[in-house]
C-alpha cells in the first residue's frame, strides 16, 4: 500500500514502512511536516517490524528544521512537534533504518542517528550546524555522547562542522557506507538479512536494548528542552543568530 501527503510519503510493504521526507531540494522540516510525520508514525508503527526513512530528490536526506521556526515566538511549538516524533520512535519496538544521501544536517541528522541502522551513500554529509546560529541541537545533546563518546559529540556539536560519510562511519554514527547509486540495494539487502531472523526476537531485543541503555531518554530530552526554551532562547546571541541568518550577514555576538 502506498499513500502520500504533500510532504510525507508512506509506502507499506511486507510489514515495512518506507517514509520519505518529500520537500526537495533539501527536505527541510517545518512544524507542519513534523506534525504530519508524527501522525504517520502513530498510525504506522504498531503494524510494522521495520521503518525506513529516506529523503526525496538528489540533494539531501534532510538539511534540518526550518530556521523560521527557531524564532522566539515559534520555537516552543517547533520543539514540541519535533520531540514528539522522537518520543514516539523511542517507545516503538520496530527496527528503524535511515537511508542517507546528500546533506544530513541538524534535525535531519538527529532523525537519522536516532535510527538503529544508518546506511549512507559515499557523498553524504553529516553535521549539527545549530551552534553557528547561536543554538544547540536538543536531541543530539542527549543521544550523540552515548553513540560516539563525549569528545566526538562535543566536536560535532560545539563546532558545527560537517563530516563525510566515511568519517561518520569511523565515529560509529553510520552502520555502512555504500557507493552512490547503490543505497536502495543496500537497504534491500539489510532488510532481507533482518527478515531472515525472528521478528518476535528482534522486537524483544530492541525493547531490551532501549530499556537498558535509553531508559531516561525522555527525561533527559525534557531537561535539555527546558534549558533551550528558558535559558538559551532568552539570550541576545540566540536571537541575533537567527536574525543574521535571514539578513544574510555574519552574526555579531554580544556574549550575552
């Protein structure tokens, strides 16, 4: 079965849900897309063993959240919508796979790295550039230190630098790097490998991994979100970073 919204496309096939972020060229995630994605996941996750995320078009998996939604009057609604997606994914026992090509930045990287497997094309680029806007990535603040260690996580979050697929694989962010043009085949091969295993045991194993290693994710995310809204967004520099982006100029930091 295949269904499609303007920005989220869903294909259901043999208990696998293929979810395509469909806002090319960069598949930017605005609040409406986040809410649609959350609704699709709510309806789909209980009936699936696998969920595969991918981006439409040749340029990006997703370059992240809409910058306009980071303004003080909209940011709380944006964080609520986006974090609802992650809380729903965290509670699901199905396996999640991200098929990444092109740019995978900001909220797009947070979504991809929240999956159990990331298959990346050689030309994929990963990064958390929020710091350059005077912000930080709440989900990545919680998850990246567990995935790649505090030092590597600090490098990505505090510099905002991009890294290629090969370096992301060395960090442990990416499961496997494949040549450009072979990403779809790699996903099919991984699905075939996983489908040869017991779906009941896979779900139990995934559930136990979550309980043992990510039990406090929601609480930690709520704490980071509180800091983001009550402290970060009250600084002049956070507001300056967003203004400078829209005015296409370097930010002038005041240090407060």
